[in-house]
C-alpha cells in the first residue's frame, strides 16, 4: 500500500520533467541572412573546445529577479565579453529565436543596444549606456510575449539605419509577469559590429543604465482582467525614432513616447532555421571561427544535441510561488501541476 508521502513523492517526480523546461533563452540569432548559434548553457560549457559565440554567457534558462543586481544587464555571467562578434549593416535586422516560451509567462519584449567604445570583448557591462531600439508591451488584447509565441518563438528588431558604425552590445529581453509582484527578467546580450555610413549616436535623454532602469517600475497584475493598453514599457523613448525600424506591426505609442518598433518573423519562416555559414569575427585562436561555424547547425540538430548532452539539465532559477487572483484561479491551477511556474 502506498503511503501519502509516497504518492506525493511520485506526483512531484512526474511534475519535475516539466519543471526543468519551464523557462527559456535565445537559441539562435539570424543576422542579415546569416545564422549564429547563441550560447547554450547546457551544452557549450562542456564542449571541447568551448565554442566561440557572439552571445555572452548565461548560466541556465532561469530569470534574473533582482533589478538592483548587475546581472540585470546581461544576465548572470554576462559581464565578461564573448569571443566573437557578428557583422550587421546599419538598417539590418536581427531575429532572436527563442524556440520555446511558456504561454503564461506574459509581458513586454524589448531590445536595447550599447556602444562598446571599441572592442566588445574587453567591454564591461557596468560601463554601458543603453538605448532602446525596439519595444512592445500590450496591444490588440495581447502581451508582446504572446505575439512572440505566435510568431514561432521569434522576435525581429532592426538596427537603426542612422547608427554610427562600431561594435555594440545588443540586449534582448522578455519580462515575465505571471507571478504577481515578482517580475522575472530574461535578458541576454550579443555582440555585433555595425557597418555603414551612419554617423548618429543617441542623445542623453535616450540613454539608460542597468541596473537602474527598472527601479521605480510598477508592474501590473496581468491576472486582474484589466485592459493594459495604457501600460507604458519602462525605459527611455526609442532612439532614432525616424528610422525604418520594422514593418508597421509595432504597438501604438503612449502619449509620452515615440512610436514602438517591433517586427515579427512571418509564420512561413518560423518553422525553419537557415543553416548558413556563420562568418564571425573572433579574437580567439585561428581555429575558433571554424569551431563557431561547426555549431551553426539547423535548430533541429541544435536542440537534439542539447537533449543528448551529458551536461546538467535546467536549473530553473525561479523559486517564487504563483499568486492567482479573482476568477483566474481555477483557470491556472492545472498549469501549476503541469509546469514549474513559480
């Protein structure tokens, strides 16, 4: 006969596999038609040699929860520079391929950039001044994260066409608001070299510091049933608002802000991952570019290698319990049993 403790233990064991897959991170970048594997925290640290990536390291698929921590800039472990940099023309596009995202982790999506003032590999995020090139909050009855899911877990941002050439950090982030009063931040930073004849830099009012950006933000209760159309994405106004940043699918601008500029990959491309050569610039040994290129497999093979890796499974740095309110409680109880939504 099973004891109560045994039954509970069995239930927890059944829930655990879903728990470790409840978060997410960018798996691949598509930049000006070329594919670049992102840093995979469950595979790359255990590879020999460790591959040169354009993305700075992240520890796992969990969130940053302390907005006063330096980790809020580029995630935990994102302070040191990466070994590679991707080239993108001013006016070019960057697509962030998350490959999966929990459907109840709703919230805004943003993309920032910061000049490395030279070589990004030697640039510390503590010195970064961030300017926003893309943002989306709540529109058409949906949060931006939901739109990302509907577009094959992809999000596309455009490098401002006026931007001065040089090396930059690109910070892409989803903020998940499913745990009321305890927002979860999922940032990641990649390194790019912007080319072109642009000569402009953002003005002082368009710059922000991290930490600091979210210090006074009052995040909404997304389970309250309210209309969040008036929600303003935190941070400064968009830099270079006159540039062609998107396809017109952006959110309507709040009265105190410029227009938003999010674009989304068409559904026809959402199911495919181009396996093109990854021409990255790297300061590592001559064999490093070949190493980076060897990992630029289609997304399907990338995920397969992750699932067969001997490295540790997801840690899920989310420890807070969900808080459900009003009439939404019943609707989301089953999610709590199926997922690790904290």
